[in-house]
């Protein structure tokens, strides 16, 4: 590796991304779940004025970058933010910052504590080495504000309903609440189409007679999604599982990725090349088809 390449790699590890302007860099900072304290916001503003061009860029993955940091100021800018308690973000062949919605801590539709799951994953896996890049998203419900299907590993809060016919008065509230037509009422009979159900739980919330009940609740997992020049929607592999299963599957998936990926392959590419069944057999779970 040449001296120039070594310098660039050193800067990249510190969160600096080269700009089209010679000798200028954007300083990427570490965040998780899109949360930044008021103290860190002030530090970023000060750093942007002192070392950048006076503004902070919000990235598409809930991150922050300070553009126009000159090469001569990179070390000082990095030290400044480290002293403020905000380290560098990840780029290159690493697990990227985990993104998450506010979940049930704030959102009235949240089915899980997205922030808690995100914070735990961030502590365990942020910036860990991988064959290319690995993106993780956590969303509180099937509205999927965080687009978990477009990430290498997506986690979604979910509730699976069951129909207690004995309690039903055919009021139609659940049918009206269901936005995907999974519930229909025909000739005085209610039908629940499980293939159409997206596990949002809206029918359970709407029901006043306890006819729509919780069958299972927890986390639904998607793998292999990505955007870019060759976008791919992730596969839904497990539904309404517990948090322990989520972390077990994530660990096994990362190991699978490291052991089977060719250079430059994302997880979805590996699964397509090796086969969905091979992935399931390797992580030792019976996956949804």
C-alpha cells in the first residue's frame, strides 16, 4: 500500500470521506437510531464552523456529516468530536450505523421498542468487519417507515391476529380497519386471509368484542435487501419471533455472510448465488417461503 493509499485508509477509518474538491473531506459521525443529544448537536455546529463550511449534512441513514473539512484539519476535527463524545461513523467494509424509528416509546402505532433493539445491536456490531457492507434497520410496525425490506437485515414489530368467531357480531370495524383487504365479510360470515395479512394488529385494536385476538407478537425478520444500481427487496424469513431469536439469527447471518461472500457481494447476492435453502440450513432455522 502506497503512502497516499495508507493515508486515505487512515482517514476513512476515522470517518472521513473524500469529496470531489481536492484535499477536502466530509467527516461522518457515529449515530444510532437517529438520536443525537442537544450537547452533541452543539458540538457538531461548533465543529462545522471551526473546521468545515458552517453546516452539517443529514444523511439518508439518520447520520450526520460535516463537509468541507480540509486535509490539514482532519486530525484536529476528529479529536474535537471525540472529546465531545461523538466518534467516527463507519464506511467501507463494515457494519454501518443502525437506523430505527422511535417505536413504542413515542409512536402510537409502534409495536416494539425499536430504540432499545437498535441500541443493543449498535453496541454489539457497529463497525464490525464484513466482506463488503452490512446495513441494519429496525421499524416499529408494518408501516415500515425505516424501509427494513431494503436493508441487509431488517427487523419489524408485528402482531399476528386470530379470529374468535364466537365473540364476533359482524360489526365490520375490523374489515374497515384492515388496509390490505385481508378481512372480508360475505353473507354474514367473516373471513381472515392470512396470506394477505401484514401483521399490523389494526384489526385487533379496532375490535370492540374481543373477536380479533393476539395469536402471537414480536419481531418479523427480513434479509438480503438493498437499494442502489441493482436493488433487491429482502426476504421475510421469520415472523413474530422473540428478541432472543432476532439476535441469534443476526449473529448467524453475519457469520454466514463472512464465510460465503465473494469480494464486493452484499448479503442478498450471496443468498441468490448459494440458494435460499442453503442459507436456512446454515443458520439452522426453518424459514418462511
